[in-house]
């Protein structure tokens, strides 16, 4: 028995939910979901200044799928 592992990054929960439904039809199952907070970049600080502390970038979702064959 072999397993296929697929790792994807999503910028929104809606994109994750849509893709998860498509992959579920292909017999992939969600193994883990992790949030990764992005860093505040230099350009962001230059553009919005001190407000960069309060308006942080949205976290990315990192999802691992597995399919047993």
C-alpha cells in the first residue's frame, strides 16, 4: 500500500474549503492544517508606517493531504 502526500498553501479559508471539496472527490483526506503568520515586510512598513504594527498580513494556511492507493 502506497500513500501520496500533497502539501498546499492557501491565502484564504474559502480557497482551502473549495480545494478540499475537489480533492475529497479524488479520495484525498486532510491530515493536518497549520496557520503560518507572515512577516511584516519592509515595503509594508514604508507604505503604512507605524500602522504596520496593527494591520498585520493575513496568515497562510498550510494543509497536508494524503491519498491511500
